[in-house]
C-alpha cells in the first residue's frame, strides 16, 4: 500500500512560483510512476507532469503537458521518498487542487509515456488528499 501526502500549495500572484512536495511511504521509485494532476472547479482532473524510473529501461523519465512545459519541473529524491513539482511563471489558469498519484509502472502506462503523454488518472491507484494552488492577478 502506498500513501502519499502533498504539501506546498498556497496563494501567489501571477508570475510567482511554488514548490509542491509529494511524500510517499511504501513507494519504490524503481517500480512506480508518479504523476501530478490538477483539478479546477467544474473541470476534469488533468495530468500536469509525471516521472518514472528504470522499470522498463528509462531512468528518471519526465513527461509534461504542453501547458506545463518550460514552466513546471518535476523531480524526485528517492532517498527521502519525495517527488517535487516546481511551479514557475504561474498563471491564473493554473489555479486548481493539485494531486500526487502513484502506481506501478506498467506496460500500459509506458505506452502513454513513450509517446510523451501522461497516463490518464484512471491508471493511478494511489492518490493523496491534494494541495490547493491559487493564483491571483
């Protein structure tokens, strides 16, 4: 069983930065994929970034949605069991609840990741409670 806890959210002005953290217990980074998703009120949950390791031959492969590329950075500290999501140049439309999701790196997930796409939320079994990011003008 994997338990993850997000932290680091807050309120910032447009153009500002935040660093989100996902602390995972029971998480083996060599076997799991970790994704950051977000959900704004009235909208579907969407993937933002993901990171996976050498389960199928890739080491620290990172994947981003178009809106995140160049602004967000996902990274991991396997020794501490923490996945980070650095948010920079924040925009009003980045306002959402941000969730950390984890699950084993499967062939199905790898098919998405191999095409540069984040697997859908339904592919991840373990979710944290979320941390709110609010961007104001």
